[in-house]
């Protein structure tokens, strides 16, 4: 009867609340029987699904609960390298919810960092992204919301130093840590950086230089067999130099009467590439100093605001030395 259904619903809500509380406390001893109880009553219960449980574990950074799930103590589907739902693997979720501890746990257990999200039915939902790409995308969005609330996101007209300085804010420390863990465990980081440079994604490009500079500044091999469209090798530095040179040549080829109309996109691209090249130059010359600054402990709240100003002025002095 309907009263019995209401009692069942109340019991389910209570169980779901207890599950959430156990995950927030990272209390696997309480979580295991709760999950098993929910699965026994409703095998298709949304909250009891692998995706929902894992998502909540990643959001809470619950390492004990994560370990229990990986070891199969929370039911079937405990493997590290198995899709959860919608083409997402466990590492994709850990990257999305910026959980350094769980990212580290998964990598230590052999999680693959080179698996892309396969979600063609919903291409806007991270389709084609690596775990590293997801982490970079979320860091970029977090930085935009934190640093440019009420303003437009970073554009080439704004200071390149402002971009780098904002990435040094303590509020982004956890996001940077996740990106670093993934970048240091991923292959072809230089090619990913190349793609971000080519697309004009300055924040993502700068973050890769910040967390894995040595892996970005190496020659990149391209192969038709890998779908690159050509065989050969280059560096990000050489690519940017060639791209800017090509755009400058295009300017000289157009007669003055039509140049103004036709060159608007070219001028924008040239501005983006020059900003990207400046970001690269900053990290080539001041990368060690930036890394040293990021390792400082921010114990005093009053230091949170002056920090970017310090970094910006320091970078400017280095480049004009």
C-alpha cells in the first residue's frame, strides 16, 4: 500500500544520508554495510550506483572509502581501469573533482592516464579528453571564476604576467597538484601542450609549463600512423615561431585596401601566439623561481592578496634584466 511505499522512501533517504555522512567522514567500516543494504533492496538505485558512490568519494577525497571500492569491498566493479559510466573511468572523476589523494592512489595502483573519455552522444561532456585534460579544463574554469568574477576571462590584451601570477594563488594549489600528478604520469605531454598552444588556450598551456616544464620543452614527434597528418618533429618554441612568421608574411601579401577587413582574424591569432610565446619565454627564464615560490607555505591570510603582485613584478624584472 501507499503507506508502505512512503516508509520505504523514508528509509531510503535515511540510508542515502548515512552513506553521504560515512563518505564525508571517510568511514569505510560504516559505509560497507550501508552500501550492501541499499544494493540488496534496490539493485538499480541511483544513489547506490558505482558512478554516484565514486563521484561522492572523489568529491570528499575519501581515501579509505576509495580503497575499499577498489578492493571490491563495496560490491562488484572494483577494478582501477574500468569505465564507470558515459565513457568515464575512475581517474577521469578524480581529475574532475580535483582530489590529489585519490589521483595518487589510482596512479599507484596502475590507473591508465592515456585513456580518453568516449562520450560521442554528449560531446560537450568532456568527450575526447584525457584525465589531464579534464583537470586542466576545470582548473582553467576555477581560475576564471576566482580571478575574474564579473570580468571577461583572460585575453591576449590582458597582461601575460597577470595570468601567471593568478596561477600562483593559494586557492589553486590543490588544482595544480592534481595537474602535476597527472602530467608527470602521462605520456606525450609536449604534444598536449602543443595542441593547447595551437588552440590559443593560454591558461592550460601555462599550467603545463608550471607543473611539467621539462616534459613540455622536448621535441615532439608526429606520425601519420597516429593520425597527426604528417611525419616529423618540432618543438613548441619552433611551432610558435613559425606560426607568428606565417601570419606576418600574410600581412605583407595583402594590399592595403583590403588588409584591414581581412586581417582582423590574423591580428587576433598573432596576438594570441605572441602571448603564448611570452608565456613560454617566462617559464624558460623564470620557471625555477616560479616553482620555488609555489612551494612556499601560505600560513598568513594577509599574504594571499600580495602574492600575485610579488610574482608579477619579479617576472617583469627577470625579463627586462
